[in-house]
C-alpha cells in the first residue's frame, strides 16, 4: 500500500457524484462508480509497495530485550506469532505478556513489562488509555514504546512511535467504501460492523461513511457495533440476527474481519446471501473467501507489517528514527477475492513471500 499514491487516489475517489461520464444509475440514485474503481485499482491484483529499503546503521547490542503486550483477539495472537521470529532475526529476545482486553489486565501487563526492564515494548490495536499511566512509566524508564495500528495522537500516552496510524485508517475506510460502490453501484444497501474497543474502528467507520456519502449519496448505509469480547464466540450469530432483521441489506462490511469468524457457515444455515468485505482477513477468513463463503477482504500484509514494526523499534533502540516509509505508515495491502487465493490460506497472506530475506539484508547486510 503506497500511502502517497493512495492519498492521491483518495482525492480522486472523493470527486463529486454524477460527474459527466462517471455515474451509474440504479434504484433511483447515482453512484460514481468510475471514481470508485480508480481508487481501488492500485490495490487489486498485486500488493502495494514494500515499506523499508534502508539498512540498520549497526547490529543491535547483544542481549537486547523486547516485550510484546498481547491483546486477546485472534489478530493479536497472529501478530505475536510473527513478532517472535522477527525479533530473533534482528538479534533480540522476546517476552510476551498477556494484556487481554480490559483495563485491569492491561495495566497489570504493563507493570510486568516494566519489571522486566526491556529495551523496547510493543503494543498493537487496543486503546492505549487501557494501560493507564503504565506506558508513560515505561517511557520515563528509557524504554522505547512502539505501537502498531493506533488511530490517535500517541504522544500523551508515552508511546515513542506508532506505525500504521490515523492516515492509513482513513485510507482503508475510503477503500472499503469504494470497493462497495465499484461492485454494487447505486444499489448498495450496506451495513458497517465496527468494533468500538479497537482503536482504529471509529475513524475507519467515519471515513467509510463519508466516502459512501461522497461517491454514492443515494446508497443506503447503516452501522452496527460489535463487542470485542464476542469476536470468535457470538459475533457471527449477532451479524446473522442483524441481517435477518434487515433483509434489504446486500453488503456487510467489517472494520475487523475477525468479526466474520464462523459467519460463512452461520449465513449458509440461515439461508442468507450477502456480499461481505472485511479489513485485515485472518487465515480463517481467507479460507472462507477461497471456499466462496465470504466475498473479499482488504488484506494487510501481517508478516511485513510486524517485521517493519520490529525494524522501527530496532532503529529507536539504536538512537535513530524510523524511516520515511514507516513514518508514513506504509504497509503492503491488497484486495483479495476468491480468484486471488492461490496460496495456502492457513499460512496467511503476504504480498512479499521473501520478506524474511529482505529484512535479513537490511539488518545484517554483511552476512
């Protein structure tokens, strides 16, 4: 996902509905389908750009320690499985601490991290306010605190650097909306399932709604929140119940594809046929897309994003700064539909299967 390119495309996609030669009529309204297709074109059929090309200035000191404060979602678990080999490859050691999804658990976790006296602490996704003043305490102790995918100003919380932040969240919200418009035109009757406990969900939802309003003001859009604790348990049933109560809905969009875990079989059992689109599909989601039970996902390259985050942490530990691609929040992204799942879904998606070799050259260029 080239952020600079995407920003330009976002401007184009925000052009007024009904421009000459670019509108499609349907159900009494118009949709700027041409602009929507232009906006998503850079993310179809291939991944966006690799975010890092500058090598580390020197190897990390022996004994460099990292701590990962892991939340309770499947995505956080997946990230944890990717962080461990990345930190081993860069020359550090890792301790994972369970931060769950509550303030009590998060604050206990950050206290445990402080006691470990690491060089860097990494958090992902969850609202940093759950940690109370714990992240500030880490920073005050000289520990580098790196966050992934926090969509707010992180400085007041004691976070040293956030990779994948607010601009990317807005871009992804717009891209989700443009995919809906490109595929459904003015006939879109869409529900957006946000997850308020995930920090990026609110801004993504707002960007989605704004883009729908700009490129398809006659499209029907509603929203429905999903509780974080229900993901993987009752979230699929909640979605099915909502869709049954709104039979005109023909598109379901998910701020986190994890909400759709188990949804394919639940919709089939309920006799529902609804186009689905989710952000950051997990391996289970990818399998459902391959099997035809889910329609598409706006895939984020989990392996590259995690290794890029570790790379940024290493630069901070060395006394440097994240590179421009990291500061811009660049991460490889691609829309994946059934035809695109030519890989083993169980292994997840990466637009750059050679990412480990790429980072090895950046971290240990003399090897």
